[in-house]
């Protein structure tokens, strides 16, 4: 029996692409999956809702209702993210703020929402979806890359805060994955969302605590 059987797994940005593949994989492993997305409620999972992860009130309501319906979270997968492509002198402050609010502030709000419960139970796993773009620079993606570099630092700091409380924190850094987001870029796909989902499942279940703080590269 999978170690994820009846474990409550929360996945953000789960309506399509990598997020949907992760939700489906965790559900197939026996997890009780709560999903959210910005535009449409995902069609996978045991409970789902719309939620803008950059909105503090919406995040609080989503996690409170998730716990009421399914129980306290065992696993949080922070996947929600957006991309705005523009040269630096063409990018508006609104575009910059949108990317940083969803990709980085959203990670903070979601991690903060589950932290007290995980700390109180002295167990829990937080897995964030970073990117190869959090290890290098690419043109016309300064906000996205900045958010992914920041996410790595945020999760590595969380790992140190969570170490004494039994909270595992890690990142997956995918390369070019066949998603709608990638189609906004000039880069060809090197892997499928299901490939990334398998790595997330490993970190969410089997990875030893010695790996907390790890950024696992999946570059195809």
C-alpha cells in the first residue's frame, strides 16, 4: 500500500499541465487530494475550488474549507504560477507584480496557511514547483526568473525552519515541459507533465528527511 494512502494532499494550480498531472498522480497513489486553480476549479481530486493564491483571504478560506472537508494537510504542493513575457523596458509594473504575487507571494501565503497544523502534528511535506529558470537567466522572462530564484531561497529557508518540527520542504526544478505555459516561449518540450509528477510524488512520500531543502533538477 502506498505511503500516500489516505494522506491529505493539497495541490495549487491544478487545472491543467503539471499541476493537474501531480493531482492525478497523488490521487492514483491513494491520496485524498484537494485542488485549486485561479480560473476554473480543477476536475480532479476529492475536493476542488477556485482560489487566487495571491489573495490572502481566498487562501485562508480555501485551506480552512479543505481541512474541514478532508482533514489536516499532510502534503502541500505549491504549483500555481504564471508567466509574463516582455523585454525589461516593455514590461509594466502590473505585469511584474502579477508574476511575483502569484509565483512568490502565493507560495508564502499557502505555506503559511498549512504551517501551524504541520508544526503542531510534527509532520508534513511542502513541495514547491520551481524551474530551470530559477538557475539561469533567459531573455524576456525577468519577472518569472526572479520569482523562481526567489522561490528556491524561500523553500530552502522553510526547510531550516521546519527541520526541528518534522516538516520536510523541497523543490522540483523542471526544464521544458509540454504545457500551455511553455508554448508561450520559443523552447521545445523535453518532457511530459507526468514525468515531473513522478518526482513530486517521490518527494511527497518516499524521500528521506535528509533531503529536506533539496532542489531536485529535472531537465530532461
